[in-house]
C-alpha cells in the first residue's frame, strides 16, 4: 500500500508542481493586482484602490455587452459542437468501411491551432464571400457571430467525437444484444440504452465545451478581432485589450477574476446536474 | 481485442491532443523571440569600441520588421569588426510594445531597443539612458533626436512620411489641391470604374494616419490635442475636422469599403493600376518591388483645407535600457557609434535599410521614388508633424472600431468625428 502511494506521488508531483507554479501562484498574485491601479511598469507606482475596480466592472457597458455576447455564442457553440460530435461518433462506430479514415479526418481540424484556423476562415468569410457576392460576413454583427460558431464547431466537433466514441465503445455488447432480442428499434436503443449509458461522456464533453467556449480567445482574435463598434469582442479579448492595449492592469485583473468566478459557477452547476443523471452499470 | 484497439486509439488521440496543446502554446506567444546570436571570439577593439572599457553583450530588440534580415547581417559585421557580442531578438511586430514592456519591467529586457518617440518614450522615461554623450549627438538633424525631461534619450532611425500615394498615370497630384477637388476626383474615379482612394482595415491605415492631418494642421497641434483630451474643445467645431468628415463620407460613398481591404490587397490594387490613390507612406514601396510597376508615383498631401504638406516624422528611435549593466550599456552605445559613424554602419543605414539620412554628413544616393518624395518634402520644409505619436498609448484600438462602424453603417461624418472625439476624452481619463 505504501509503495503504491509513493508511485502516485512520483507521477503526480511534477505535474502538481508545474500547475502550482504556472497557475496557482500567478492566480493569487493576480487577485492582489485587482485591488490597485497600475500601468504595468515595475518602476511606476501602483495605487491601492480597494474594491473600486470591481464596482467599475458592472458599469462598463463594453464589458457587459461582451459578456452577453459570449454567453449567446457559448449557448449556440456548445449545442452545435455536441450535436455534431455525437452524430459523427455514431456514424464512425458503425460498420462503416472508411471509419478509421473518417475519424482521423474529423479530428484533424482540432490539431490546427485556433489562430491559424481563424486566419484561414477569415479569408473564406471575407475575401471569398465578397468574391461570390455574399458580402463580408465579418463586418456584420450577427453574421460574424455565426462565423465564430461555425469555426468553433469545425474545430471542436472532432474532439468531442473522440470522447463520445470511447463512451460508445464502452457500452457492453450484451446490453445492446438484449435490447435487440427484446425488439427495440434503432432510436429506442439510442435514447433508452445508449444515451443514459453515455452520461459520463456528456458530463465531460459539456464541461469541456462550456469552459472552452467561454474562454474563447485565439479564434476571436484571428477571425473577427474586436470588429466595428466592438461588435465581435468576447470576454477574453476584452480583458486582454484592457490590460495590454489600454494598460489598465488592475482593472483588467478585476475583470479576469470576475470572469473566472462566472465560469467556475456555471461549469460547477453543469457538472453537478449531469453527474446526477449518470447511471451506474 | 476490441478493448485494446479502443485503448490504443484513445492513447493516440490524447498524445496528438497534447501535441496540439503544445502547438497552441507556442502560437499564442506570438512575440516569441527566436534569437540569432553572433558570438564574438576575438576581443580586439576597432571602430566603435574603445580601449580600456569592459564590453558586455548587446541584446537588440526592435520593431521595424522589414529590416530584420539586414540587421542580423549588420550585427554579424559589427561583431567581426569590434569583437563585441550581439544578439538580435525577433518580433512579428504586432505585440512588440507589449513584449518590450514585459521584458523591461522584469529586468531581463534588451539592452538596445526601439520605441516611437512621443507617448511611448514618455511612458517609459524611467527606463531610458541619457545618450547625449554620443559623439554624433549634436549632428542629428534639428528636432529629430528624442528628448524626454530635457535629456537626449533617442537616436532617430530615419524619416518616414505619409499622405496620398498617387499613380501619376491615373491622377495628376497637382489637381488635388482642395477637399472639393479630391471629392470630385473620387466621384469621377467611381464613374470610370477604378478605386479612387484606398484605405485598408488595419488600425493605422484605417484611421490613425488619415486622422493625423486635421490634428497636425492646427496652429499648435500639441496644445490643441491637450484641449481635446481635456474636453475643452470639440473637434467638430473646427474647419479641418469638418472637411476631414466630408472626405471620409466621400470615401464611403465612392470607394471600395476599407474594412474589406487588407494592406496587401490595397497595395496590390495600387500596383496593378486598379486604385489611383492610397493613403500610405514611403514604407509601402517594399510592396511594389514584387510588381513590375511602370507608372510614376510619389507622396502627395491630403488636401483638406488646402493642405499642401506631407506628414513627415521619425517613426522610431533607438533607446538604451538604463537598467542594463555598465558593460552592456557601453556596448550598446558602441554599437550606435559604429552604426552612425563607421563606413560599414553607414552603408547599412543608407543602402541596406534604405533609410533617409537624419545625421549631418550622411547622404543616400539610391532612395526609392516614395522615399525620395518624402526626402524632398523634408528638405523643402514642406512638412507637417505626426501628432499621432502624442496621442494616448493604445488609442488605435478605440478609434478603429468606431471607424469600422462608420464604414459599415449610415452614420454621418459628423457623428464619426464626435465619437472619435469621445474616444480621445475617454482615453485621457
């Protein structure tokens, strides 16, 4: 028993150490910064302002609009990513001849970084669409949002597909056979047997997509930027611009802390709801 | 069997996912510095280096990406001639100031770096070394060296100018002498099926440069800017800005929508004769080298309120990091001495980098047509300044979204000017 614990420690310690150094410590320092006004230069004075950075956030119209926009974007993206990912996984777990090839192809977009993906799609939505007379989608608020959802779906669907595939593979054949013997059709099997048994996968996928979509940054930067009248600016980009373009380190940090709390609350609620619905075999 | 296969696939998937994550990590850090180091073996001194002084390694970090290759060679030559080691950090240009700020703040910054003289150098004043003891300090052309708090801290790179870059086969710049003349030309160009005046979607090319002209045309641009920032004057009450608004409306009505054009497209259209004028500067000539451009071109003023002057100033200057060790600072100064006074250094500045001379005694024989046009304007004193260097740092990210909205909606020119005005007041808070 003791030896086992030692092994655990050996493998987890390096990771824990990295996590503490690059996540926990900067996070705690960041909380400290959120109480001052500072322009980021070590030689310049940081003035303590208490909670005023936090109260300012709720009067910042540009930030609140970015927050609402991100929420809408997340709703649509989570839905489309998961629906499409699930459909893909169902297709490539059938006796399809090209299923291994299809899996690889569907997963490939995830391997391309978000920035590169964003730039590639940018030329599709602006230059190519202009050339075929559809107009520039990225300068229209609604269409730019649709473009964001499309690119996110294209990038993430293959990834959640992999998670769903493992879930589907883990369903024992005997359960499915029993259902078949009892005369259950395809959709009955799907909704009554497969989906309940896939609940752990749903928990993971929803968590991943929810938090990733809320945090979206690279695709936002590369594809739309802030856009006319900040119409395409999401949470993370707003915080980045506040800190690095406008040099308000303290205020930007306060936004980031609030942003963190929102994501934490939402994802925790989601995980606890989906966990409850998981069934034990 | 099946279990094994699943496991293998999942393992492979996780591995590739990790790879992808790592990939993200490195792309996200877009300012990452690939360092090219030229190590100095010999330690004999020559050129800029003096006997009896200890020299450290010079780390150069600068924002002018178009001279990067030549600068690397230049650093090698410097090392060969003086024995002082040089390392050049590279940047993609986009996040240069942010990266520099971070590096300098943590005390691990470069020894020698570039800034735009103006609000950037004022913000970083605490980090800038006094350079008035350089031997050529008093030979720098008048008002070109950057002085902050009475100290000479910045050595200018070159002169740059912007305005209406024209294609003489499509438009005679002499006819563009007033706002009305420009607007009627744009209308005529539309009727002829060419793009009259091209702006492009990047912050500086969309609004920053063109908005500089009405500011710079004020009697005292700095005082006027201070009043705008304080909110005591409104831009719209001023004739220059009213005419600026008219020009912007005419661009929206008659030209290709700037938000649909990138810098590359805009320059490409100009080089191939599809666009008559672009609001650009002499740096754009590098883009035209790739095309076989046969028409005559030059930089003309943006003629609001009859303006006949081109906006010319120093886009960047060299600064030495005051927090570097004495040895490193000595080396950085030696590098500047060498670059501006030795034969090899001057050859790099004039011929390899293509700079317009800013130090007395330096001449350049092979300027490109646009730079020649800027140099002529500067020699004749036909220039206005770059008020934009003194605008609040980061203001471009506030002005560009407003302008992009102007070009994609039916907002009036007056509303545009008022919203830009509000952004200035907001940024000054």
